[in-house]
C-alpha cells in the first residue's frame, strides 16, 4: 500500500464511518479501483483506521466518556458489546469469507438501502430523548442489532445500531449518538484482535517502520475527517431522515454489481 492509497482509503473511512452507508463496503469497493493489493497489513490497516475515526466520538462527547460518577453508561456499552464479541468469535470464518466477497457486499448494500427508504415511517412514536433513559435490556437489544452488521458486511454497523435504537423507542438523534458510543468499545476490541492476529501470524509486518508510518498517517486523516462528519450527520438527522442514504446505497450497490459483471473490479 502506497502513501497515496492509504490517504485515499483513510479519507473514505472518515467520510463514511458515521453515515449509515457502511464504511467497510466503501473501503472494499475503493481498494480495487485504486489498485490496492489485499494483504495482512491492508486488512489490519482498515480496522485500525476505523478505530481512529471512531475516537472522534470521544473528542466530541468527552464529558460523557470521562464522567466516572455513574457507571450506568459504561454498563450499557458493555452489555451492548457482548453479542458482537460472542458472534464475532464464533463466526469468524463466515465473516472473513463475506468480507472478501464484493458481490455479497454490494447486494447487502442494496438490501440495506431498501430498508432505509422506509425506516423513518416504521418508527414514528419514539419517546426516548436522552441516553440516560435507555434501559439495560434496550442496550443489549441494540447490541444484538449490531451483530447483523458483523454477519452481513455492507449493512453498516451504524445503520444496524441506529435502526435497533429506533426500534427501542429512541429518537433518531439519540439512536445515532448511542450508536457512536457503542462504536468505541466495539472497534477497540476489533483493533486489538486484528493487531494480535497480525503479531501472531506475520510479526514482521508490525516491525516495518514504513508500515507503521502509513498506519499513523492514515489514522490521523481518518480521525480528522470523521470529526467533521460526525457533527454533520447529527445535524442532518435532526432535520431530515434516512431516505437519501437509502437511495445512495441502492445506486452505489447497483453500480458495483455492474462493474463486477463487466470485470472492471
């Protein structure tokens, strides 16, 4: 992976991480278009820059994350994280296979887009307007929705958890915020696992200073871009719904299927 390629992938990640369009799908689609060769470092790079992007949540909501007076916030995140850890460990082979299948990802993009066309009409009487009102069972249920994005790459972790939140009577903006909060421990766990696997299977990659430099540059770029996009997304959701994202997903998924059919990617 060249520096230019890492910058492009990092920008794509930062722009799409918090949008319900699947940042993973966008990176998998971008890779063949810019000539990225998939190897163990590239796979780890994608996971770690996702964590870097998600750390922007801690920056924006630092008061929430650094308030240690009440443990309920952290308990909710732990409960919501448990399903992802369990199913991620049990179904690793399926997940790895799905992540390498661009046709599957494109189809999931389209299916998720169709769902987003109607999600605003499905949940119209949501009354939970603050994270403190989310009960432990509701947090766990949202975590179960997150599992869908693990089993179906291209669905979007944020889309799955936001829809999960709205199904539990959270307003759009609160569902989005809790989705952001949950992303922090989820991607931290995924990054640690990815780094450990790389250390165990191909330790020389982590000792390569050029790889570490690429990883640092990509992480900083993803973090800065995500910091800007998270504020845009929350503001947009408060005024609009998910329909535009659904349309975008359907169009992009269809284009990807066409490019695959033509042998372009």
